[in-house]
């Protein structure tokens, strides 16, 4: 049975939580006669993305503090367990533990991350969209163990699989209709049952390569959670926690333990969930929040292991119902001792990785950030690093495939580059997906359609320096079913190489294979013809950094608005 979720300050339960507990008994005699509630602590994280070492730049800070790194994360988890009753503590995660990882983890197919989190005491985790990056068979290997079918056991030791249970309630094998992995788990604490349902977002096929989700069907998050909540209740489980790789965002004024102006898919999902669901540990958006939505405690611990959500449940020993739920997002500071076992693991894999990671591939004269500029009030503009990557992809295909333009998706730019020497490892962290470049033919009319689709998907494609166009904030956004009918891009403003694009002419355009397959909702790109697959995007980026060093931040003037370029 769910009760309204309650927030906890770092020093203990809020007055509201205390009041809720006090309502259980009306007299001291009744309180003494009633069995003492079972205290259960959940320690939650999400979107770790293989960040074994402390992230750099803005990715390594939160709430004004440097944070993250598995050596510190493991220590904080151990201290939080010690502060609670260790045997009553369950450690959980809400997806994207792997994928889009730095080289130290990705070079070994994220086995180091699975080993590190298993060693840190993780018990259950939902799958996230990035768990599917290398396909269902690889995800099952990550869970169950065994050497990689192509690369073998690269560090020379057997890979034994995850020491925790992945849960995947809404990813089904299309051929059989059966879940790919266990949909839920039941964990007993002092005789009471706690149920965990794990899921990724229903839209996973739109943001993962088609090879990654081949043979799978994904279902609605709330409907799936409600289905398995009913099944758990039939098994006598009254405390139900959903580990969901989908989330939202609060207003910029909100702190890591606030819930200010909450928006995003998680709001609708939580509102449609059954009242029997008590807690939703969410993720995907890399945001921090601590909310009460529809009587449920809904949390997220940002990303990269910079926060741990400390969730306290009081459960009625007789009925198994949650009496109170409270949470606190705790910063994983770096002022604690490093966990020596995690240090040993990192050093072992760094030794195997050898000099490849530290090889210098270029120099930047200033920091290149992935931060998007504000375009008519929203962060839908260009970014310095995104533009550099688009330029690199054009440079890699202009002679080979006669490409005249290139476009890069913002989700594929994963980290900033600091000023100074750039190592291969740093370049890899920026572009870790190993997507192939694809050069294809699009008509001018199809190019306009692709650009209009940006305003349907809410994602801006970073254009190469050969591209320029003007956006009208007052223009009409196309419906999803007909993206070409939008009028946000001023007709006649699109130029390639300084020449106005002819809607009837054909142009050679380069994107990555994720986009060419319709990823991020850019279905208009699937209409491209004469596709030729080229080199890996990271190789193109590295070659560009080497050839163009020192690389400077390009001007953000490829996309302009009608306020900057008034109509003629």
C-alpha cells in the first residue's frame, strides 16, 4: 500500500514523516503493543555510464562539489550501509550503468564497470537504453558471464558475469512474447517482502541502433509496472519499488533534493501507476530530484556516480505495507578514503590498456564544450564541440564520398574537451559509440524535412561549417506524422557552401549510422539513397584533431534566427 512519499533532510526524517509515523498508534499502550516497523534502506544510483575514474570538467561536479569516481562511490556506499542496519540495506540502480562509457570501461565491453559495481555491493538494477547498445545477446553475456565472442577475455581473466540481478520487465522477445530477463525480484528483510520491478523507457528503439534492439519489443512503462505490481501482490508483496530508466527534470532553481516545477515523462508515468507502487527510482535524464508524485516517492541521482539516493522505508511488520518513505540525495564527495579494491581493479585494467589511452592526438587552444547555446529561449542551438565533430565528419567524407554537408546528433557528444593536449582516451570519452559514418543522397526538399524534424524531436543536429540556415521562432512545428509540413526553417535560407539549396537538387550528406537508421526520431533521414558506409566516427574525430591542431572553438553562427536575419 502506498502512502504519500516524503523527503528527508540529511539529519533525519522531516516533521511530516514523523507525523505520519505517529499516526500509526494513538496511545503509548497501543504503540507498545504494535510490532515495531521494519526499517529498510535503499541506496540508489543511475546513469553511471562506466565512469570508474572521477569524471572531469562539469561532469565531475554537482551541488558545488567535485564528485564521482568508483573508488569514492564504494566508500560512500559502505559508510551509508554502516550508518543504517547493514543487513537491512539494499543497493539498487535505474539503468545505463554501462554504455557511452570512457575508454577504461568501454575497451573491455564494460566488464570493468560490472565488476566494480558488483564489488561495491549492487543488488538489483533495471536495464537502460544503453544496456542494449551491443544487442540482447551481449546484455545476457554481461549478466551471465563468459568471454566476448569476438574479443575474448581481453584482460586475460575469465569474466564471471554480474554479481547483481538485471531486471527487464518491459523488453520482450518479439518471437515468443517472453521477457528478455527477469521482470522483477523479491527481497526479504526481517520477514517482510520488498518487490523490485525493473524497466527501461518504452522509447528505447528510437534512441538505440536498430541492431541493438533487433528481435525485441518494448511496452508502456506504467502499464507494465501495474501488471507486475498485481503479480507481486498475489505473491504477498505489499512494498513495491520500481527501478525505471526514464525520468524528468525540475526547474533550474531546484537543488539536488528539490522538486521544483517537475516536468518530463516520469510525471505522467507516475500518475498512471497503481497506488500499490510506493517508490520509483528513476533515471535517463541525468537530473537530480526528490519528489512526491501521485503519492509516490520519485527520485533520481543525476549521473556518473556523483550522487547516491539514500531512501528510508518503514514497513509494517504484520501487513508488509509501507508506513513512511523518505529520501536524501547524498553527494559522492572525494574527501573520503579510496576503496583499495576498486583502486586495484582500475590499475589492473589501466595496465592492460597500455599506452593507447595516453597517446596525444591533438591540441585545443581553448576548451571545447558540448553545452548548447540558447536559441529563442531554449537550449536548442549549436555547441562548439558539436560543430567541430560535424566538421570532422565532413572532412572525412568530402573527398572520399563527395559529401558537401554533415550533421551530428547532440546525444552522441558525451563530454567536454579541456584546453591543451588531447589524448586518445579523452577523444574516446567524447565519442564512445563507435558509429560508422554514412554518406547518402538527399534532395533539398528532404533536407528541409530533416531540419523541420528537429523541432518535432526537440533535438538539434549540429551542422558542418558548410551549412547555414535561419529559424523562425513563430513558425509552425510540424505534427509527428508529417514533419515536412513545418515552417520553422525559413524557406530559401538553407545554404550549402554559400549557395542556396535547390529543393529539387540532390546533395551528398554525411551522418552517423545511428541517424541514418532514423535514430533520435529523425525518420526523414531513412529516405536517403546511395548510402555508403565509411570509417568509425571516432577515427574521423581523431584525424581531424591531429590535422587541425591547435583546434579552436568555432563560431556559433550556422543556425540563426529571424531576429538576427530579418526577412527581406
